[in-house]
C-alpha cells in the first residue's frame, strides 16, 4: 500500500509552546487559501484585531467551535467516556437512516452573524436563555424550585420564573442583586427572590438559604407527592419550612467554579444542574469534579455550544448534569 494522500501545507507556523501532549503554534504566513476561506465582510478586518474569524465561512466557524468544545471536554475534563456514551445514545435515537447528533450538539448559530459585531448580542441571548430553559427540564404545574447561582441582574432566573414555583438567585455584587430585584418588579414577577452572597462562602450561603421562607406550592405535583414518589423535592422541603432546589443554574465568570462551589452542587440535592460557561476550559475542569470518580454525584446528560460572538473564537457552552439515582 502506498502512502496516504496528502495536501500541501496551507500556512507556515512557528511552534510557540510544546507540552509533551500537543503543540501550540503561531502562524507566520498563509501559503494557500483555506478550503472554507471567504472574503471578510469588514474593511477593517486584520488591522482592527477583532472578529478574527471573519475570513472563515460561517458554517465552518460553527463546526470548529463545536470541535473546540468537544476536544476541550475530552482533554481537560477527561470526559471521553461520557461523551462516547452521549454519542451512542444520539446514534440510537436517530435510528436507521437518521443523522446522529454526536457527543456534542451542533453549535447554535446566529441568524444574522455579522449584525452583532459592534454591540451586545441581545437576540442571541434570548436564544441562549431558551436553551437553558429546555435544558432545565422543569416539571409541569410550576412545582419546581430553581436556584440561580452567579445570577447577575437575574436574567436567566427571571426568564424561567413563569415555569417555576419559585426562583432564588444568588449574586455576590449587591448592586447587581438590587438590579435583579428591580427587574423582577418591573416585569411583574412575584415568585423570585435575590440574595447577595458569595457562592464560595458555603456556610453563609447555606444560612441564607435556610433563612429564606419558601413560596407555597402553586400546584400539586404530577405524581401527587414529594421527592420520594417522583414529586418535587423542593415542594416537599417547603412543606417542612426549608428551601431545597430541584434545579440549579450556574453561570460563573471565566474562572469557573471554585472547589467549594462544586461541592455545594454535589450536596444540594438538586436533580439537575445546568452549567452555562463562557470558558469551556474551566467548565471542563469543573465537570471533571462533578462527573468523574467513584463519589461523583452527576452524569453528563448533554452539551450544546451557542455562538454568542460570531466571527470570534469565543463560544458559550450549556452543559446539563443529571443526579445519579434521581
């Protein structure tokens, strides 16, 4: 057998860092156009230094972001077995002749990717919140209690409040927590409470949550009972006068979760965690803590990248965790 066919190199690069497992290089010059190269739509592309992927076809950008997320989860998060399981489940769900989604869902792109290069992408934020809403898997009848950690001004929790018995948001910045309360009032949302606390200070956080008086259940659970027979764990806790979340949403800064915050998630009793991240590397590290090992509390149930910043290398990632045995 002959050697496999090869293509001429597309660029010349210098190795900038070598770790023993992989190398990072700095591009010096293009030798041939990339097969997905397109003319950049902005006349300031290059000298500006922003939107560095404009010369790559948008469909290829989305594919590369999906690949970036999966490879980071495998390499940093040691999540290969979990991702292989998700890929097998997707293939089985697709059935004969169907197109399997793969371990990581296709990146959710923008309808007008060039329109948001100079401003906050509010339209795509609404898409992200809808993905989080579906990922939360809230039960019918508004029986679930949602804990929104690192809630900022409350956007995610308030977007989900209509489907929850109650929402409790936690934010370390008092100004942001105050704005979240104001946003709830402006939108006529009465079942959301926002606390100012540091998620990393578990003793204080537990104290605040235990002092919080849960909202009464808006409706009986579909199963007609508490956590033991398939009903809402939070509704059962509320009957005892204490707060316990059914679902937790976390949207930390780029540094991700501290070890203390990960421990809180493992022990809080929620059946599902939705982890929104703007930095898949730290997200992968945190998922390793939560999913891998003999004492792991969760299984990885899904990963969806969302393109909040088209033409850049940034990507939001929504990971869904399900509690083992729930």
